[in-house]
C-alpha cells in the first residue's frame, strides 16, 4: 500500500504545483503539428527534421530555460515517466540511476532514490551531469544549480501534446532529436488507430478509481483526457476541485451509477469482486453487469510512450463490454 499511497500523494502534489506550467519546449527549430482523435485535437511543437545535435542546447522546462552545455552521459531520473521516455528515445545508455518507482524498462538502473522526497546528497553521489524530475518539493533544483548540475522539471502532462513535447525536450537535451521525433510520430499513429478501431456506443459513463480511498480523475487530467478521446463520460467531472484528482464520496459514485468501472488499484488488493462488499455498490449497473476493468496501476499513472498501450487496453475493454440499462 505504501507505493500507491505515495503515487496518489505525488499525483495530487504535482497537480497542485503545475498551474499553467505543464509543458516544456525547446528552442530548436520547430513546426506545429496537430492530431485529432475522438473529436479532440491535441497540438504539440515538433522539432524540424533538421538534425541539430550539437551542444550547448537550450530547452525549457516548467520553470524556464535550461542550458545543457554538453551531451549528458550520467543522467539521474527521478521520474518513472521520464525514465521510460529516455529509454524509448535511445538515451538509456546515458542513464546511471533512476528512482525507486522506475520499474520499466527492466534494464533501467533502479535505486532507492526517491522522486517524492529527493535527497540532494544521495543524488550527487551518482555524479550526474543531468537530473530529470517530475516534482520539486522546494529546493532540489536550486540545490542542483548550486553544485553546477542542470536539471529538468517535467511535471505531470495535462494532454497528449504535453507528453509529446516532453519527449522532444528530452531528445534535444540528450542528443536524440531524431529518435524522439520518431517516437512521437509512432505514438500519434498508434493512438489514432486505437481510437478509430474502437466500437464504443455513445453516452457510456465510467468511474476511474485511483486508490481505495476513492480518489478519481477528471477530464482535466492527462488520464481523464485519454478516456475523453474514446468518447466516455466521466462521472468525476462534476466533482472536479481543480486538481484533476478529486476524492469522491461513496454515495456520490453509487448515485452516479456508472456503466463502467476502471480500477487503477488492482495491484494493491482492490478486486472487482470486492466492490460488491462496499455499502450500496452491489446494486450498481457496472457491478451487476461485471463491467469492471482492472488496470495496471503503473501504466495508468504514467504519461510516457506506453500511453499507447493504455489507450489500446481501455478501447478494447470498452468495446468488449456492452452495458445494459
């Protein structure tokens, strides 16, 4: 339970800190690119096809411009999503240490470093020339700057466009511009294909459970927008408190009576069968129809290249389930 509690707390903390600074950019030549899926259009800045891999290079993270003087060869990643991005774009050999939650890919050099409560001295022990984080509790980036180590703050994405741009920023920062562009292009194509191939009736409502304390996600979050791409109606939207991750009351969920339930906490003891034991839940449409889908909690809490797998999983599950009213 410790891991999911930390993940939930981290999601809420990042959401509170994001504000309007959820994206990241690069000052390399860019071209605007848009993709429309499920009636939703996402736009991201895509580096031009001209390879610009000389250093120094300046990119922009959530705090401002960051100059990388030389190609990094000792990267520390304190973000499981950034770790996936780095390996996907071919920068895995440049990564020397990742945080405790970076369990994918298997070859990532996992350590006991924490992305939630980062320890500057422990990070410096790996002699990094670049540190990538998704959350700064207050003094990490300033501490790294003091010792001359550049860092990138790439917080939780609020859209697919944010995800694409973060991949491109990491590509520019690590000397893998071309590979990053290829990853983004493939993601776009695969997501369009998954949405186009989904057979989902109109007006299907759902509830996504982040953890057993009934935190959910709304359409203002990255995860919520994945559901929106597929045309699903989110019962948590009416309870959005601005964070994108409101805690719902059990009575609220029962009254909303969603057609489908997605569990992001099945890895931590919550099962489809256990839902019927909750007061009032046994009469819900989704519970009675067994229209409950368990999701890999790790996959559902990341916004990297494997979001394609999440879109495909949700699309396939919804297509196979035909809620009965």
